[in-house]
C-alpha cells in the first residue's frame, strides 16, 4: 500500500448517512480542517432520510444505492466508512478492499467468525487495511490501562465482570428491518442482540485489555450462557455469560434491554494484586492495589467518540499503527457466535413477569434488574441463583472455533 501525500485531501466514501452514519458524516464535514478531506460519495439506498441529505447534494457528492454501484461507475476513494447493517459489513469491506479502498468499519466487525476470517484474507491479499470502530480501543485511557496490564503492573488477571442494563423501547426495534433479528429477509446472518450491538463494546473491551499485543485480543475458549427475551423479537434481549479465556481469566457479562431500571455500564477487573473498577459517579476507571494505592485513569468517554475516524484519515497519509483491527475484534464475534450456537430457540420470560410500560412505549421484566444485580455481585448466573424463571445454563467449547454455526461447518461430522 502506498501512502497518500499529506497535502492531498483524503477522499472518503460514506456508506450510510442515516442512523449512526449521520454522526460520522457530521464529524467529517464539521470537524476536519478545510482541505483535509473530500467527500468522494455516499452509498445509501435511502439517502433522503438523512438530515444531511441536502448538504450532500450541495457538495455535489455522487450518491449510489450500493457500494457495487459506486465502483461500477468507476469512482474511487481512499477510505470508506461503513456504518451499515451488520449483515453487510463483511461483503462491503471485501468489495472496498478489492478496489484499493481502506476501511473503517463500525462495530461489530461482522455477523460470523468465518466472515471475519475472509475479511482478513482479502485484506492481506490486497495489501490494504481495516479498522473496526470500537471507540474505547482508540482512547488514551484504554491504551494506558492495556499497557499497564500487559506489563504485569497488577499481577495475574483473575476475573472480569460487567453489568449494563439499557432498556429499549419499541422504536429501537422498529428503527430498521434487522434490529433484534437472527437473520434478515434474504436469510443473511444478523445476530443482533445486546451482546452483538448496543453493549458489544464492553465485551470486546475485556478481550482487548487482556490481549498480549497492542492490536490483539485474548481468545475465548468457552462460554456458558443463558439468554432470554421479553420483547416480541427473534433474538434475545437479555444475556448472562461466563467466559473463560485462553489465559484462564473468567469473564462474567450481564446485559439486558428489558429491565425496569436503567443501569449504565459498570465493571470490575480482579487481579492478584489489585482491583480495577469502572464507576458512573463520575465515570472513571480506578485501580486500587492491596496497599491502598490508587490510579485514576479517567474515562474513555472523555475523549472524542469519533477518534476512530480521525485515526483512519490520519492512517491514509501516515504509517501509524492500527490499534483495533480485525484480529482484535475477532474474539467478541467468536464469543457471540458461541452463545447463538447454544440457543436455536430463544427462551422467553414467563408471561407473568413481562409488563408493558406504556408511558415509555416498552416492555419490562419484573425482578430482572435486581436479579442481574445480585448475579453480578455474587459472580453467578441466574440458573445458579435458582431463580424460578431461569433455564439451565449451557456451555460451548470455543477452541479452534472458526465457523458459525459449527454443525454446518464444511467437513464437520454431526
């Protein structure tokens, strides 16, 4: 790959300018110095629904319904920003790479692990690059913490745990045709869930912090899971996971979109010689060792949410390292695929537990918030707490996991 002269504007193709893509484009147009970037075009089947549609027209940027149409028109771009549906990430990334366009793809990297592996192969064959938009990974806070963990500052890691309860209303699941879906209408995998979308950042973050290299994550070797749903959707809206990594760390992960209370993310990371906690009052990551010494790392959210976009544009001109690429993102997808592997049918909360909150246009599950809080505090899964509504946990081996679903893997014997 040849780097572009710094004085030349970086040409950027925006794939999707609605939803989260709106904020990418807004950042691109409003926060980069004049002459730094050029909008090469927009790929969006419904561009007129974006608040920035008229701005794009005024800039005379070409608009195409698909990424294939953009390249078939003999257009080119230095960088494409993909904030498209999950099921399009892999195909659009590979198509861009084959046309010598570098890629910033929003999280998650893809719906399945085999898609990520194909993205890696195409990237390597074309000698191009891919960044994945897990924004915390780009922050100085997380990079400093990762370095301290890698250097053994806190001793051996033992157990990491996370709790995030983000109730979602009907509009969240109606915002597109794939939210809460297992497959979209043409049967491509979506696997949309709190583990693979709204709260995926935090599962990735645990794997990422434990990675032995700056641009790598530790691999999960097993996951024990329980998943449930209260909303009338295909996939689950609640999950409780126990993951073990290749270096023996236990990860506990509790998330839901169907609780009464909202609890913003909190986590605790236990090491031999210290405990690292993330609080919300105020948001900050604090390490405290056994001698009472404290390190306040601050909050990753204090930095620009779209630092990933600035880094991608910078990468076009300079040989700067990629801190969060496909390899770093793969562990979250492997873990998520393993969870889906366990539940071909999603357990539904008992009807007697599910209520309608009409004022907020959403469903909620009685007792779920306090139940998951207790699980978090006691390091247990709901079935281990013997809740009446809990179904038995199931476990899947993730060693050498490279195809979802495993039972359909080429050459696999049933």
